[in-house]
C-alpha cells in the first residue's frame, strides 16, 4: 500500500510492490506484469491504487479473531456476492463509483475472478456502467471463480481446526451462498 502512495517509481518501491503481491495467489508471470503496469502508469502519470485498506487484509482479520476464525471471516468477506457495503466487492464498487465521479476516463480494475461477476452486476445497477472482461471467455472466468471458492470451502470444511459453533456454521453458509451465486 505504501508503494502505491509513493510519487517515485524507483526500483526500491517497485520491488516493495512486487514483494507485497507475491502471496496474492496469482502467477509469478501475472505479478511481474502487474509491476510492469505500475511502472508504465507512473511514467504516464496515471493514478494507480489498491482497492482495499489495511483494515480488511487477512493479517488484520487474523490479528482480531485468531488464525482460524480470522481466516474464515476474511474469506467470507472476500467471497461475499451481495452489494451490502460490507463485502470486499461491494466496498470496492463504492470506491470505484466515487472515483468515477471525479474522473471521466476509463478505469482498469484488477481483481480476482470471484469478484468479476458481482462487480459487473453492482456497477451496472449503481451507475449504469458496462464492465468488460479482458478475457475471451467470460464463462471460463465464472467457472474459475466457482472452482476457487469451492476448493476453499471444501478445505475449510475438512480442516482439523474447524470450530463447530453457530458463527462458524453461519460463515460456512455465507461462503456456500457465494459459491451458488457463481454457478
């Protein structure tokens, strides 16, 4: 996040950005391209910023709620497919809409596949903007998103650390609803 707020595109800042995204689950090739995109954006005075804040990071959730419960809450928040102002995609949509009020140019959004279908729907409903994927096959992206959420949900259900209580069950049900909305 500090790298995105810097005015200088020096090698140290770009390395900090590369390091911070190295655990995002995307391929090394994609991450290298992302750092290249940041370099080009700075060169051409194009603003480039993160959609989320530190308070919504996995580290923040685990610090507040412990490793298992925090991780589960984080994942439920990330996978939330409702436009409720609380889920990650809904919060991101709010930031994009606010930016759209002051910037009339195109906005490029880099987000995981599971956010795309919901973000497209939210943007259309809120400000009647068509969001387009930079992929040939939108259905393939939806399948990838569904697979990602499904694998995570299966892993959580099989975890030896699973706490059998009402909150855990509610969080798992939220993740299941998110998965169903992607199918």
